[in-house]
């Protein structure tokens, strides 16, 4: 599981450097660190490097809080038509900062006897409050995500997207179950309890193993679907741009004042990153030229090509409005 998490994170490094999927990259990085520290081996190694004074215990909870804030932002950006608003960003930032500061105050002003990740001991009420800050954040996030996925589920027609949303919801449900169990176990230990049932012990191990798998698969499937659509739309956009360029050159050859496009070869323009923007511009300039000079000859094939471009742009815009904040149509929206 850890290999899959770190592998996925490394795959996103190049996209992050290019300015794409940065939020997803930071979430996956924080998620991988958090899930690594929950394991005894990586925890012991990191704590040993930090002097063996259990500061890793604080780091684990801090990264978990950051992970919660990033995941909430990621989900809201994916399912909200308005995208990630500035208010939502401020709420996530200051909420995470406030919880981490509270955890720092509790951690560094108490002398807890921490045995790796064995959380709560008898009478450790300050440590109970400390752990509750993370657990409550997790369960609120899980419920919020399930509600967001349920809302988005009703808007989707793609079966694969629905499966991805179900996986994410199932992962969040397991997170909620794990949090409730751990809160109950912590309260029991703080009251002096020393044993837990076999069922509780099994769920305490199974939930943190299954939840990341489901969440990774769900988010990965959502990302894969988005990437495949991006490739499909980009391929069609480049083909249409290649076909419309000769018509655009012919109609505007004697009227360069109608164009804001810089001179470039047909091959160059088709392989530029902002090909969708060029397609939109050339489509608009072709239509403007035909409106201003309707006597210009236009073959049936060229007329059908113009209709295909118009349909392509309209479908991309409709997909952006009807589903989620999807990067597939950013260039078309910016071209307006």
C-alpha cells in the first residue's frame, strides 16, 4: 500500500512542476507521509533520526490535519461547479493552522509516556483531547466528502465516474468507522480499561488498511477518466485546428486586420500547448470574415467543418458547466 501511495505521488511530480494538479500532488505527498508514519517501522526510523523524543507523534498528527484540509479542498474543487473558492481556501488554511497550534500547545506542555503509536493511557485526558482534535477533523471530513460524492453521483451519467464516487464514499465510511472505534477505545483506556474485543481489534487494523486503498482507487479512477477525456478532447481539437487552418488562411489572406493570431506554421500551431485557444480564435475569425464578406466562396465540406468546430466547442463548454470544475475546457473559457 505504501509503495502504491509513494509511486502515485512520484508520478505527479512532473505535473506539479508544470503547474498542473498541484493540489492533488500535495495531498498525495501528505497522505503518503501520514500513512507511512502510522506504521511502526517508518515511525521508529523517523523518530530515531529526530532524537527518539517522540516528536514524530506530533508530526504524524500535524500531517494528518494538513491531509484532511487538502483532501477537503480537493473534493470540493472536484464536485463543486464553483470550484475552490477563496473562502473555502481560507477556511481550510486557518482551520488546519488552528488545530495544529492547539496540538502543539497540548503536546509540548505535557510529558506523555508515548509508546510508539499507542495513543491513550489511563488518566491521559490531555492526550485524549489532543487525539480528538485529529479524529473529529477526520470524521467531519469523511461525512462532508460522502455528502459531496452523493450530490455529484446524481449529476453523473458516466458509470465509471459513479464507481469512482462509490469507492471514495466507501473509503470515507471506513475512515468514519475507524475514528469512532478509536475514540471509544481511547475513552475506555482513559477510564482505566485494559482490554478490547476481538472485533474491535480486527476493525482497528482492517479499516486503516482498506480505507486508503479505496480512496486511492477512487481518486485514481477519477483522475484516469479525466486524463482520458483530456487526451480525447485534445486529439479532436488538434485535428480540427489542422483542418481549419487552410480555410482560415484563405479567408483572412487579404484581411489581416480581422485576426489577432501571430503568424506561425500549420504544424507549429497544432502542436502548441494552447491549441484549444487557437482553435477557438480561428473559428471566431472565420465566422467574422464570412459575416463581413458573405460573398466569399465556401464549399460544403468547409461549411461542415465549421459546424463540427462549433459543436466541439459547445460540447466542451456544456461539459464544464454540467459536471465539475474540469480543466478540459479551461482554454475555451479563457478564449471568450
